[in-house]
C-alpha cells in the first residue's frame, strides 16, 4: 500500500499508470539509446553493410553524434575503410536510416588489447 511518505519520495512522478509503449517510445527517442539501437542494428547486419571479407577485418565500434567509428584489424584494412567511407556511410544509411550515420572514422585495434584503438 502506498503511504503519503512514499508519494513524497517520488517527487515529480505521477501515481497514474503510463502505457509501456509510450514509455519505450520516449526512451528510444533519447539520444544515447537511439545511437545504441542503431549501433546494434549495424553490428548485426555488418556483413550486409561492408561485405563478407571486410566484415572479417573490421566492426562498428561506436556511433556518436552521427559519426560511426569502425575498428579494424590492421592499418591496411583501416586504409581500405577510409577509402570506402562514403560507400560504408551510404550502406549504413540503407540499414539504419538516412541521416543516422553522417561520417565514418577508423580506429585500428591494438594487438593484444581487445577493444582498444586510436581514432584516425
């Protein structure tokens, strides 16, 4: 049972129920979750975006402010992604929607350190 003290602890919250779909729409519209959702979609469909061979050598690492950070296995593969950056951006747009990915940047994975690289 709700006590009057409990309601005071929830300052700013309404005791009225809100539909789950409404709450999820609000959450997914917020920037951090929107970028995370798009990054997840790109990760799942990465081979479709860059092709089978490139997908073996690189992966989407981050998506922040319209900038897709692609982590590659070597500098040579990083150069390839840089060269194809407009094609990668366009393919990503077909997967996650126009305007979500505005630029593609590359980082090279540092050997022996998973997930570490420096943006290029």
